[in-house]
C-alpha cells in the first residue's frame, strides 16, 4: 500500500514533537504533505518555531511549515506553559531553527492541498486546538467531501477533563472550532484522554528512548523528562502521557487502538462545562454517530513502534 498523505496541524508541545518525529520516521506508512502550526500550548510565534526545530532535528528541512491562526475563532487564547514550559518545548537544548516558514497561510495551504490532491486521499491530523481546520471548513466548505479522514487528539469521556474539571485542553481552547469539525460529516477518529492517559512514558520506556543514543532519542527522552513532572504531580501517574503520538501511531498501525463509533457533541454554551466532549459511549441517545471515539490502546505495542521508528532518525 502506498503511504497515507497527511497534513499535521499542531501546537508543539513536547508530545506534538514526538508525534511529528514518528510521522517523519515512517515514510513507508506516511507522507507528510506539510505541517500547519496553530496557537495552543504556546502562542503562534513559538509553535511555528518549535515545529521547525523538530523538522531540523529530524533532518527534514524540506518539510513545509505554515503559520496558521493565532487565536481561537471566537475567544481569547488560553495557553499551557504550566505543562510545556515557557517555550512549549522545554527540556532539551535545541538550536534555533534556520529553515524559513513556508509562504502563505496554513488555512489556505489546507484548502489548496485538499483541492489539488485526488478526492479522499488526504488525512488531517490535528494535534492542537481545531482552529485552522474549522477556519478552512468555513472558508471552503467544499473541502469536507474531499478529506479522507480526520484523526485528532482531543476530548475525554471517562477521564473527563485536564484543563477544567469537564474539558480537555485542545477542545476547551477552541470549542466553536471543535463543534464545526465534529459536525462536518467528515470521517473522524478521536484520541481522547481515555486513551492517551494509558500511553505513559515509564522510566523503562524513557530509558529506551535515551538508549537509542541518537540526537533524536536523547531529545525525546529529555522532552518527556520535562513534561512528566506535571502529570506525575497532578495524577501520581508513572510518567508523561504521550497524547499526540497516538494520532500518528493510529495512521501507521490502527490495530493498536480500540473504540466505539458513537455520537460526540461539543459543549459551547455552558460556562461550567465549556469544551466538554459529550460522548454517547453507552448509546443512550438517538443522536447519529459522527466519530470513532477511542477507548483503549495496546501501550506496549505503541511504545515498541515508537522506539523502533525513532531509532531510524
Ligand atoms: C493535549 O493538550 C496539549 O497540552 C497536548 O499537546 C495535547 O495535544 C492534551 O490535552
Ligand atoms: Ca498538542
């Protein structure tokens, strides 16, 4: 089978960085058409910087990185420096990028790519707030029918929320954008916290990254060292959850994940539960299914894949 063409929409973020590295390390499975940056974990100037740092770390200065939306559709930006550090990529010391940003706006790149590639051959992989994707759907609604699939990290059902008691960060930051995406009619696969909180970098898994002995292996180990202090303190968990790499791992090896095809709606009205993913896991409504909402992961298989692929860079 030829590799799947994807656009990675991202707000790096240490875990975004690992997701990008996994994709770039897997050319037989994934062709990265471009990377579109969005404001999220940190403001846009930093997410565009961090995306290029990661491409350079992977030796892939040929990958086009586009700047996208610098704020959610209807709200002020909420960021997560408390998790990811001041730069969004705290941990390893990596050189400032020298590769330029690609010319043009990320939203236009998404639209133009979907119109240029054969229908049903491009998958969107959002790893941050859904602003760029929703803006593209608003500007050019005809692209919806051309998307092969959206595989996104966001939301939660059993784990409820990480930025508020009710909401996961990516959805909370731009709930109106998430609402547009979930209502788009596009085939959607969701990696919620229910899955990503099982993808934990234990000490042995982190040692395996470091033992690769490569700049990429060491940088990933240092990123997860930094990132884990937050979740260890908050949840008492064994290590950092690798949220976003679940998306690119799914594109490579979907059999690592299991879930249910259900109805998922986004709360956009309530102040208390803003950004909640109201997932009908138990099928108690007659609302039509609009997403495959994952619930479980073969974590050992996931880390085997990740370590093997990162070892190639
Ligand atoms: C999501 O929010 C960000 O902090 C991570 O990069 C991930 O995409 C997890 O809630
Ligand atoms: Ca992210």
